[in-house]
């Protein structure tokens, strides 16, 4: 899959403009700007491919929020910038979907009486520092991979530093030397169980699903997993249970490389 140079540049320009609108949003329009930003990432093919993996990355909210008493958060942001970005974006996504408002969430961190103050501190101390890092990554990507080319291979448009993310942040190891937190067999069985419950497959397909899942997990344990192989597996999963099974697989197999392969395969269907 390829993207045009102008398509990439304009997508990143639109992303930066959306961030700017959010940064200067007042209390009343802030939720709308949040939804606009998240919809842009979701609906723009380029942004979804590049930034989308942050939204599917495994984030340990319990450790980050660190609320032993169950009330206020004693926030413990991870050092890894990619995990920080994933945390901030996923909080914004959850807010845009109505799980909570940002002022409610930020209040649990900063405990200021004025709701505006909590949003301001969320923006200043957490959200925009993360978005600044992300924008720098996108601009570096344009400089390194896009400038001077009419078309760019999608596989070259990656900003997530997968090698720096430990297995503690996901169910599947990112390299041979990182131990998995959940064994291959358990992941296969988890996918099959959920797929049967949701009616995406029937009992006669369980062995095929298991065999394909095992191949996916085996490939993901390679130092440099093959995107072409992973997309072939995505195609096979899709043929067995359509988009429902494929989407379910990304919830069970949380390695961002698999999320990338699924995203690329679905884009090729458009």
C-alpha cells in the first residue's frame, strides 16, 4: 500500500491544525474539539495508519493512575514517550466515546475546585507535551521518508518505536528475547472462546482459527516480523469471520505490529 506525498503532508497539516484548535478551546467547546481530533485520526487513512497503533497499544492504566485508595490518582507517568502518547490519546478516545469527561478525569489527578483549572493542567502537564513529541515524530517522518518522493510505501511510515516497548505493555512479545506474559496457547484459546461467544465463527472453524493464530504469534516473535506475512494472516482471519473476527483478534493480540497489518489489510479493501 502506498500514500502520495501530498496526501501525507496534508494529513499531518490537518492533525496539527486540530491540535491547535484543541489547545485554544474554551470549556464549552473542549469536548467537541476532542471528538474532532479523535475522528480525524480514525477517519483519515494516513493518520489512522501512522497514529492508529497508539490507540490499540496495551496501556496499564491501573499502574499509571496509581489510585490505591480508589479515589484520587497519584499519577505515575511511564518514562517511555510512546507509552505516554498512547496513554494520553487513549484517555482522549475514551472521553470522546462518553466514558467520562476530561474535566472529570483531570479532577482525579489535580483536584482543583475550578474545572477549567483541571483541564488546563491536563493540557499543560500531560496532553500537549505528549502531542508535541508526536508532532515532532511526524515532522521527522516527513523529512526522512516523504520529502522528494511522489509516493511513499505505507510500511515506511512508522513513528512508534516498537523496540523500546517492553512486553509488560502488551500481551505479545516484540522480539525473541522478550518473554511473553501470556502463552501462545492461552491467546489462541482466548480468541476462539470470544469468537464463539460473539458468533463470528462456529465450532467447525476452531482448529483453523487456532492454527492461524499460532502462526501470527510465531511471526510476531521474530525480530523483524514480516508485514506481508501478517497481512496474509489478516486476510485469512477475515475470510473465516469477516471484520468482526479480525477486529476481535486485535483486542486479543495487542502487539502493535499486528494492529498495523490489520489496518493495512482493511485499507486495501477500500
